[in-house]
C-alpha cells in the first residue's frame, strides 16, 4: 500500500523537484502540493495524507505555524526541510518542538546535480515516518520544569535503584531524539548526581543551538561538549555535530576528547564511537540508554559496554518515532531493560 504524501513549499521549482524524486519510488504517492502553510493545513484536513514534507519559510503562514495547526486539527507525521545554518537550526528546533518528527537539509545544489542520492535519502525518511501513526504514543517536546508524577512501569525487573553505583549516564539518539531528550532532561533536578553525555545525530550547525535551548529549559547545566571538558554531576554535555566524542581519564574522574571524524565513520557524532570509548576508559559503572532513531548506531558500542559490566536500556517500539537503533540493541540481546519514554523519564527522576 502506497504512502500518500503532501508536498509543501512556496517554490514551484522545489515542489516539482520533490515530487519528481518521490515519483520514482513505488511505495510513495504525491497526492497534492501546497504553496504555503495555511493551504497545507486545509489540505491535511481534507486529503488526510500519511506524511507531509514542509518548508519553513513561506508566505501567508510559515512552516512552524503550520506544524502547530496540523498537530491541533489532524496530527500527521511531518518532515521539515531545513537550511544548515544557525538560523535554520533554531527554526528547525522550533518545528520539532511544535510536533514535526524529523528534518532533512534543503540543498538546492544536491537536487540540481545529484538527485539520485538525495532522492533515496528523502524516500527512506518519508517511508519510515509515514508508517508512524500519530497519536498518544508520539511524545512531543514539553518544556516542563516541575518533577513528573510517578509513572507505573510495565517493564519487568524495575526494583531497587538502577542509578546506584552509576558513574556516567550515556544517551544515544537520532530521529525523534530532540523531543525525547527534552522530555527527559527537563525533569532532572539541578543536583542530579550523575554526569550525562548525549550523542544525538545532528549536523554541526545544530548541536550548539540545541544545547543552548535545552539549557534554558532544564535545571541541569547543558552545553555543547568541548575538547577537555570534565564530566561532572549536574552537567550535561552534547557531542558536537560533525565530530566524534571519546573519553579520557582525568584524575579521579573523566574528561571528553573531541576529534575529527574518520572517513569510515558513517555517523558524526557516532553513538558506537562514544559507547566503545566509555567501555574502554570507564568500563563498569556506565548506564547507556539508546533512544529512538533509524539505523543501528549504538549496537556495537552497547555490546562493548555490556562486556565490561555496564548496563544498557532501550526505548520501546511504541514510544519511538523510529524503532531502529533501540530495535538493533534489543534484537541483539543487549538490553537490560526495554522501557517506554515515560518510564525512562520516571525512572531517572525517581531512581526506581
């Protein structure tokens, strides 16, 4: 069964190019186009597409406002097109907070000169998002500063304090990660006793603004990691986009090492790289959580951590935007616990 796509952009040229790319995939069907956000909202209601591609800057109603309206009237998976600039990062993060599920770079030069590669990536994202039905299981980013009420867990083995003897909390995420991370970090107290390091798949222009945004919403201190930063309780470091984050011993504690990515490293930053480094340098005492995301980044690193006596949790399928990275960990038998996002939030907040 084909997934029905609504293409939204104020540029006729871009609308047609996107439609051409999608037409080559038998699993996708462009059912209509819209040239501004207001028109998009109306067509989402009347045509009920499975997934929407959305530009950000448009007349009449911009893409962010359109996302907010669509989430009110008929929640639908939305893929944003974004420029890889600081301004584009801020707008894209606003769109994700409004309810969009993912984004891709809007690069006219790629569409003009290397359409086949861009088309494959675009179709892959749309097919994954289009099969995710919007509803109560898709958790949007909420700027919550007060601790949540305890959430009863349906998972087995949630007894005792899982954070006891934990020296580092490592979190890996990709598609859907920004909203999930905001939900997790916004409930932690400023004296949260465990250092946190996050590896979120993001371009280099995005991780700085993302860290700044989280820092304004959270009581813990959030920053983009710099080479030599010490990991410390109450602090959250986010791996910079385009680079790799590793660990080094620093007295009785640890610091991060930021290095350039190697050609063979597909993800920049890579969850596997950071997990493997934590296993080698820290060994036992790491709690690694693999959140929503496409692909399998984190599986090999999770295996290394487990072999050194550390623990691994995976987000469950129901609460993931894309059940790829956690699925790889679960199917490899590496997950000590499989938890919904609300259960992860509650467990970290209450220690049970």
